[in-house]
C-alpha cells in the first residue's frame, strides 16, 4: 500500500527531501501561490504550524503556477516573498505541477486518495489542502475556500494518540 513515506520531493532550496523523514507526523500538504486571492492563507497556515507543530503537525507548501500563472517567480523569489510577507517558517517545497502529465507523483497519489467534488481528481485552484495522518494516509481533502483555521478540529483529531 502506498503512503506518504513512499515519495520524495525537493525543498524550495533544491534539496532532496525523502518524505519518509515525516514518519509518525501528521502532515498538511498545500499547493500554494504568491499572487492569488487566497495568498493570505499563508498566515493561517503559519498559525497552524505554530500551534500544532509542537504536537507533530508538519505543513508543506508546494508552489504551483498552473492556475492563472499566479506564482511565476523562481523558488528563491517565492521563498523570500512567503517569509517577508507572512513570516512563513513551515517547509516550502520546490515549485511543482499538480495536474496534467507533468504532475508531481505525490499529487497524483493525493488526488487519487481523496478525490474532489463529485469524484473529480483534478485540483481546481491554488490552496487545495490535503491532511494526512501519522501513518502517512490521506484523511481529508479541503477546497481552496476552506480557511486554514477551519481545519483545526480535524488536525487535533489526527494528532491525538491512538
């Protein structure tokens, strides 16, 4: 059975990141953009990171430029923007595609595990979120309109000891 730990990704600094390093952590994966109407959600994601990080939550932001070309900058520019404007200290990853033939394998798997509205697998816009439990399995998919604070109860539930 496939789990989060079976994938690798690159950090925004270009370093290999075996997601097996997250074994035993709950993970929130978000496709982000720096010039989107939902960009202020970075502040809410940072708040979740600060509140739940000590309890075992890891937030991973994956910049994506597939929706309205709303993240055209380089990884360095994106990282600087997130830090300067939202104080982002959670892990930002390499820019990826989340739909289509070039979609990162992690996002192909996430979409298959948690289809969207009416069973569609495609990601419709920036700031689609996926919550994974400590075993690396997808628990829930959230729409871009779902504010990070609205995920708090679900995050608390996956962080509870078994």
